[in-house]
C-alpha cells in the first residue's frame, strides 16, 4: 500500500487532507508542490495530477484523487478501522453528518475563504485588504455562526456526538481566522468558541499547523 | 415509509432533489414552500425544517435533511436498488465519482449560479443584468468546461461510464443556462454539448422541468 499526498504547506485544501491522514494515523509520502513556481500549472501536473491545476492530489497505489473533500472522504471510508473514526456507519447518522459537511462547503467555506483572502493572504502578497469586502463577509458569517451555536447546544460536534469530517473540514480556515479580528465573532458564541478550541487542539491538527513556518 | 419533500418549483436546489427522487422512481409528497411569502424564513420553518431558511427539506419518517446534495446522496444510498443506480458500489469508482461531485459543487455551481442570477433571475425580478459580472463569470466557466470536454472524451459521464449524481447535480443550472447566450460555450465543446443534451433529455429531468409554468 503506497499513499502519497502532493500539496503545499499553508494551502487550506492541502491542510484539510493532511488533517484527515494524521487523524487516521497513516503512513504516507508528502510531496511538496511549489505554487510560487506555478509547478501546479505545468502541462505535466495538469495531465498527470489535476486538470484544474490545484493542490492537494492524493494517490493510493494506482488511484489518483483531487478535491480535498473527496480525498478526506475516501481516506475515512477506506481506512475506517484505523485511527479516529471520522464517519458514522449508521445510515441516518451518516446522512445528518453529510448535511453538516454540505453546510461547511456551501456556507462556511465560501465566507471564511473570502475573509482569509482579504485579511490574511492579501497582506502577505503585498496587497491591501478591502475593508468593505471584509464587512460584507463578516455580515454573512454571523448568521451561519448563529446556526452553529444552536446546533452545538444540541450535540457536541456539528455532525453528531463525535468528531467527524463535518468538523475536520472547518479546521484550516478556522485556524487562520483565529489569529484575526474575526475571532471575536466566535468568542461571542460560547458553544462555537468551545467547539473551535476543542477541534483546533486535536493532536492531528496541531501536527498539521506545526508545518507552518514560525 | 413516508417520504416528503418541501420545496419550491423553480428553485435549483429543489429541482436537484426532485431529479434524484424521480430517477429512483419513489413515491413522495411534494409540499410547496412559498418563498414570496417568506414562509421559509418563518420561526416555525427555521425551527422545524431548516435553520438556514432554505429549500428543499426532505423527510423520511422521523429523519429530516436539508442541503440538496445531502438529500440526493441519502436517497441514492438508501434506495440503492430502486430505479436508476446513481452511485457506484466499488470504492475506487465511488471515489472518482465523489471527485466530480466536488467539482460540480466547488467549480461549476458557484459560476453557473452567478450567471443564472444575472441573466435569468434578475430580469424576472425587474433588476438589470450586470454585463461586467456576466463577462467575468463566463471567463471563469470556460476553463471548467475545457476540463469537462477532456474528461468526457475519456468516459461517457463525468463520474464514470454511467449516469450518476456527479451528472445529476448539474441539471438545474444546465437547464436554465441552455436558454441563454451561455449555451454557446457548451455548443463550442462537442462532448460537453452531447453530454448536456443527453442528461437534459432523461425522463426524470423532463418530468421535473415540466413543473415550470409554460
């Protein structure tokens, strides 16, 4: 069994896949992809790894997968008995977990990715944060977090009573935003705040985050 | 077994769920939700059906689900032996199908939903289409369709050799855009064009589309 993840340290999507691999306690090769050199846009990368020119790309023997959430799902299902169980086997619990995975992908991610771009990434690239865009997306994030707050009074994690992919998928964007003023929106909601602290302190995530330059 | 779908005729997400239910040849109650009256934002709807105040919402006995792609996945898995098989059982084929379901959700849907809003919905609501936004999103759609064109030379459908949820999820936005100038982007790519015609002519989809006022 040969497992390989091609990706880039710091990329939210790469970190999402890495978090799942570490939670499952799997041995794998990590192959860095240099986005600054546009290695991901080379004809070879497009033909062999991902036609969209993005990271991460996962290989399990002859199977190649891209899209981080497809990778985490495959890893969770294929290595169901290793490490942390990241999915429910019961069909109804699994369906509820899927609802909250969709909420992350459709509601949390588009909003927090935009905030991360404006507040965290633009300054790194020497660009200026557009405060009107920040204000617009903070306004979009608030009602999402209100729903999370209510949900987390009903069960400990978004997908149910245990930590699953429905929580894990939030980790990269959560991590980046916790170092910004967006944190105050989480702090204002006690269950959301406790959930964020809980999942960000998981050893698998701490291991991922430690890959970032100090 | 009691199945119920609450939704709104014309809503892309409702139509996505309906397409899956018709493909599976299931008996279900369709309960119309009046978005013009903001029925979906009423305290009762938010508490009982979907805290985000959106359609569709699906009920199977005591299980309630929202998010259209979570609904189609549950329907496809739970009623695997009824009607059209919309998922692969083989784990590797299933993983590839999931990649293309993610591509739809992350790449096709954000772009085509924006185009649908500008070109189809704004005029209905008496608003003016912003042609600069249209141009921006046509430019984003082109490379996605280029990848689709290549993919569809390799296999008949996006997820593999048979029609699955990876194709079905595209239907509502495809349907709306085929009546607009965006169709020319599909026409320019023979495999994409043939694929779109094929899946739009499926009896289950024709049944969904016939619910629209003439």
